């Protein structure tokens, strides 16, 4: 990539507005082809074929490729991993390499999601610009930031349409074992594309619930920065859009935010074996909607909603949760926000 230059070139739109793909984007795809050629020339998925495990060059490259995938989808409408697409067929080596990484539990521990990347790329690499495949760009960007009404809303589909969750490990192995979820195939890590959808969803929900329950007071205090008297930051502003390290919580809203989060936590930890995602969603409406509304005074609802949104937008992957679990936490926070509306 010549450092970060290759990545940065795709951020710029084409000079000719009538041209769907700019010269910079074509150059970027040529670069991908060269990388793919190197990967397909080895006997295995890694850059050095004599090893059956990744080496330093693989580790150095993969974090930048993660950012590339996120930025290409969000700002350019390019998804080289879409099943059945010509893009995926064009880059078999890169896709096999990524899938080999995703089957390793150690990679799950530091693999980020597209949303986290696109929020932290601009302060690291500079401003980004829309362009490229416009129809796909609009679709993918809404999927990534949860504004498509599906990717961060209940009922969630089994898999994410843009970021495949089950071509490798979606959750830590110990949690999958505890939930009685086994891989589709034998070998390193395995895939989970044929797992029972609701059993997997339950494990993902409960992981999020455990994380909140284990640190609930601090999570509520953090979320309450989003209330009307919170986020008072007397120090400098930051390049990262969501960075707010010195913000203060709204002490008046805090107890009500904590009540709401306790209910969200209860929905995530619910041990009921639901038939499917729709049945789980209906159960929330039947068993928790009224409880949530009655727990939050009307004059506090706006502050609680803004606090839950503040938290939702700052769930980091993998810092807080792996994506398979984080998407459920985001969706349940949106359920609470919608209920209070």
C-alpha cells in the first residue's frame, strides 16, 4: 500500500462525477489484485505457504485490511466479501486469508467491526469522502451505522448482511461450549453458519448481559453523560467524533438510566428458549415494555433515551464485545429507546 497512501487514495472521489469508479479506485483494485496473486501463489491461506499458521507479515497486514474493508464499504460502496458476488470471486486469496484468520480464537480477541473502524479512521488517517458505487454506498453505510432499521434493531436476522459473523468463531470457544453450540466442521476453529439461529442468538445476548451485569454501575455512569446536563467537557475537543474522555455524567438522570439498563440487562439474560427472533421480540413487548415505561418518569424519558443512545453509539468492538454480541446489545438499547418514545 506504500504505507497508508494506498488506503488514502480510495478515500478521494473521482474527478469526473459522471464516472462511477475513479482512477484512484481502479488503482486500488489493481493493488488488491497484486496482493491476491501473492496469497493464491502459496499452498495455504497465509503469505508464507510453508507454515500452517500466520506469521508476522500476516499480523501486520490484517489490521490494515480490516480498516480497508470498513472504509471501502462505508465510503465507496465496495464489498469484496459478499457471497456470490463478482468481487469475492475476483479476490479468492484475500477472502480465504480472512476466513482463515476468523477461525482463530486469538483473532476474535482483536478483530474490530466496521462501525468502530469508520468512527476512528478519520482522526487517524484524515478526512474521508463519499464516492464510488453510490447505490451500494448508501445501503452499506446505513447498515454499518445502524440507520437501515435492521442491523441495529429487533428482530435481528441471524447473520449480518455486510460483515459475515459465522465463517469463523463468533464468540469465545468457552461460551460456545457452554451454550452447546458446535462448529459445522472440524479443524481449527470451524465455521458456525449452520448453527441453530436462536441458540446462537441467546448465547450472544447473554454474553452482552453478563458484561453489563458485571460492571453495571460504571456503564450507567458512562451512559448518563448523554443526558441533558451531562457531557460538560471543559477541556479540548478531540478529532474522533465520539471521543469524550473528560465528560461528566448527569447526576439527576443517572438513577433512571441505571433502572433502564437493569431492564435491558434482564432482557439480554432471559433464559427462555425462544422459537426464533420474532418470538423473542414479541416476548419483550409482552413482558418488558410496560415495566420499562412504568420505571421511568415521563419527565426523565428524554434524558434516559439520549443516555441509552450515547452508550449505543460508543459500544466498541472488540473492546467491549465481539460483533456477534455487540449487535444484540445495540439492538436491545434501540428497543428501550423506541419503547420510551
